[in-house]
């Protein structure tokens, strides 16, 4: 089954304790992204990657790191989490744009993070 | 950064009526405009998208229109059903990999 998976799905942690949220896709997609979703703010892009070893900042990258060592994985790293990073996080993947097919971005199930 | 204004933030319609959600964007270079539906507790899912070289696209009860000159695009849902109740997000960007999202419209379809 084609899918994007994230782990963990729920996480409660304390300020300053480094954490990693994993994201994996089995569709051989080149593009992957991380978003955070906060009430009333919609989805905001944190980082995206257009291929292995190619990453770039989205709209809200501060306090986050990513890596893309393999095509299928795109982990999100919070080196020193703070309460303002409490949010719902989504990973997503897609193929490069093409005029000959849809441009759908597939989202993972989400990770709800609480930082106390 | 780029931004998009999405209106209304909430919308209630009677079952069978039409619903229209509008978005105005800032980046005239954007050429990809998707709409996502997010049901409560679920992930966003693409329902329709349009590219800048097309003015309108329709898929059954859902249609999207794009006015590049005015920099706005709209989602139209006809013959609404209770299962259309959800939060809808517009977005724009160079492609699905780099999107700026609106803040969402909560649509309630009243049976």
C-alpha cells in the first residue's frame, strides 16, 4: 500500500530534550516536506527536500533541522524543543511537477507534539 | 514571505445548496493552486488543483476557477452533502513541494 508513515504519532516531552520525528514514504517520491498545523493558522511549511541531500527552508524553519540521506526518509529534528513548538506536524511527499499528470502531495497521518 | 487570504473562515450551508470559498494570493509567479480537504482528526487530502495556464477545472460537484490577473482563485461545491463538512484549505506555489496555505474554511453542511 502506497503511504507516508510518521513516528511517533503522539509525543509529550520537556523543554530542551532533543527529539526526532521520523517520516518515511514507499512511493519513490523525490519531493518531501514537513508542515506544522496550528489552530487558526493553517499549515505552514517548515522544510522541504527536492531529492537526497537537497533540503531548503520553508516559511517557519527556526528551531528545526532536517536531513535527507535516503530517498524514502526525511526526519525532523528538534535539537532543543520549546513550548511554542507544541503543534501537529505533518510530513508529505510528492513527485516532481508534470503537466501530464496530477501533482498530488500525499500527507502522513500527523504527529501531535506537546512540549512542556 | 508569501501569503494568501482565505474567506470566509466559517461557512454554513443547507444540504443541496452551493458553497464558495475564495482565496487571494500574493505571488504572481505562482503557477500551482490546489485545494485540500481535512476532516476532523484526519490528514489533509487533495480534492482538486489547477495550473496557471487553465482558468477553470471541474470534477463532478467540485470546481476551481482561477483569475491570474486579479490573483484570486475559488472553490465551488455544488449540491452539498453532509459528508462535505470539513475544513478546506487553499494553497499556492511553484508546485506541490513548496506551498503556502490559507488559514482554512470550516464548512458545515446542515441536513
